[in-house]
C-alpha cells in the first residue's frame, strides 16, 4: 500500500522591507527579532482615530482609544503594552510573549476618502493597507502572537460600534463604552 500524499504547506509570508496588505495578500508573519525588539507603530493617513483592543495571555483585556479617553494599557515592566501618543498607536514589543492578540480599529468621521494605515518596525520594515470605504468603526488589522512571532492579518471589516467589534472578536468587557 502506498503512503498517503504529504499535504503541501504554504510557508508563512515573512516581512522583508515594505509590504502592502491587499485582498489577495492578507497576512504576514514578523520574525522573532521583528516581533521582540523596539515597537510596532501604527499611524493613520487621513481622517479618523486609531484604537486598539488588546488581550494578554492571562486573558486580561482592554481598549486603548482617544475617543474613550484611554490612552495607555496597563504596564508590564514599567512600560505600557499599548499606548496612543500623538495620533500613533505604539505596541511595545519587549513583553511580546505576554500579548495574546490585538485588533487595530479605525474610528471616526465617515469620509469619502480611503483610509490608509501604516505599521512601522524598528528595522525599517513596514506594512501598509488601504481601505476604500467608510464606516463608523473598522477593524483594520488583527495581530496574534504565535510562538513569540507576531502574525498580522488584514481584516478590513466594518462595524456600527466598538461594542460590535468587541462582540465579534470575543473581547471581554473590561472596558465601559462611553460613546458609539
């Protein structure tokens, strides 16, 4: 009897330089060095605000959003895991093993202009995505920590509120929504 065929595994796409996440290129894996040194910084070109739902390995979760007045997550080793500073969202990678997942949100005025989200790493590598439509809240990117490497996935899903995003992704209600 012949041995069963070996399933073909598609290797994870690695970030090397600059990558545009599209509907056909939806996911990239940061190597261990990219995932652990410095910060992962997100910035939005255009109108709106960035927010982040975050969850740690111990299932502690929360929301960093300037629209909620919450600009930092709890600290691990004297540094917040996630902070909103001068319009950017900064994810500190020193304690990446403590991070389970993040969902980056775009919130704000509905506009006819597309949203463009850029993520930068310490080594000069970057991710970029464009979202051509508007919605009250968009879950733009999901970031998961898998064996000390970050997997970044383009989501680009629209929601009526951040509560709807929390429900869709199964985030515990450790935060109290004040609007939307």
